[in-house]
C-alpha cells in the first residue's frame, strides 16, 4: 500500500468514526448494506475512469454512456424480447465500440481527450433521449426477470452483489494495472507518451485499449444502475457521474497529468465519497449540497496532488544537490588515500 493509500485509509476511519459519533444510525446494518451497495455501483465506473486518467487522458462521457447503454439494455430485454445475457453482451460491445472511437480520435486524429469526451457527453445524452422519445425507460407492471434481478440487485449473506462485483473487478484491475506489462505501458504513456513511443511501446494501441476498457466497465455499471433504479429518464440519469469518477480517481492518487495512481486508492476514494454523502444525508443537509461536497473534494484532491508533486520535486532536487556536493569530497578522500599508500610504499 502506498503512503497516499495509507493516509486515505486513516482519513476514512476518522471520518467514519466522526459520522458514527454524530449519528449512531451510520453503523446500523441497513445503512451499512445500503452504503456498500452504493459503493459497488459507483465504484465500477470510477475504476473505469482510472484506466483513462493514468494515460493523461480523461473520459467525460461516463454519465451519458450509462444513460444510453441503460436504456438500450432495458429496451432489449423488455420490448425486444432479447435474452438478458445476450443483451448484456450487446451493451458491453457497444461500450467497447464507443471506447475504440474515442481512443482513435485521440490518437489518430490527435484531438484533445477533453474535447472528444465532452462531445461524447452531449451526443450520447441526446441519442438516449431520442431513443426513448425523451420518455422514461423502465419495466412495466408485471415484467419480472428474477434471475437477472438476483444476479445484479440481489444479496448473498447480506452482502449486495454490486459490492461483490466491484471487489472482483477491482482485484482484476489491480492485477492488470500493477502486475502486467500492459499496466506498465499505461503508466509509461501517461508519464511521457513520446518517450514511451521511442522505447518501443505501442502508444496508440495502449491508449485505445484504455478507452475501450473504460467504456466496457461503464457498460457493466450501466446494467447495474438500470436494474437498481428500474427506470431510466435519459435527461437526468447518470448526470455528473463523470465528476464522481474523477473525484474518486484523484482522491486515490491518480494525477490528472497521468502516470500515477493505484487501484487501491480508487477503492478508498469511492468509500470516502460515499461516507461523505452518507454524512450529508444523516445530518439532514439538503441533498443538493452533494455536488458542492463533490466539487470541494475534487479541488482539495487536486491541490493536495499539486503540493505533493512540488514537495517530491524539491526532495529530488535536494538529493541530487547533496549527492553532487558529496562527490568532490569522496574524490579528494580517494586521492589522499592513494597518496598515503604511495608514501607508505616509498618508505618501505
């Protein structure tokens, strides 16, 4: 665990302890189960965002993709009669295609990730609204998918399946990002894309793969959210979710400059954000302030990352200066030693 992750874990314990003291209902089984469910739901697309941020990119269309893929999934299984496993595969495939388009626009057309994904945010939201004629997509009375509902929205031993899915995907993402060659390529591209290219890394393929992974994971999140809410109004479903994902990634140590971060940190960032939102609800603070809390967290996280980077650079420069200052002394000491050895040999 990195020092940032350890500090974030301590902060979670402190904030959780304060919330429990203010309102003991925080530790009630129902509240903990609901909080765990939300951590799983929001954690899925937060991990997705991390794969893009580590390459020095950004994905602003996450919320709109959740709305679009959510209405497509519900329409397929409710109105078109498509078996839900096939509909699930179709949703993931559409997410993968959208991710590939974003990646190719960034790498081949050399467009800024901010511009590409901002356009995606607007386009996919508009398509989702057109797809449903700006109406709510949902399950009519009598429609039931017991197996799907148990897999996505059920619980095993009191543990929501969303948090189990989040834990599994987080473990896979941690292994891919921190223990594979592809993961090292992601960090290298984010640190310096040109240097990575000269080192023989396929930077285009790496960046495209990052966007594909991001929107495939977002597709999984869209299915979970669609079954959780059981109705999707495309004009508002998933609004500002991309900001939540960015906040979780930044809190988890992912630098917006790329090349830094850990999946463990993202998991902790998601937990902290949900605890903060739970604090807002338990204290009776208006829910509209959730966005204010999220914005403040992003700002504080970016400021902390900026200060940490400056501190690390100063330490590196200080070490280099001290090593350079020590070199002449070591050289002179070596010369004195050689001179003493020669004198001793001449005297013998």
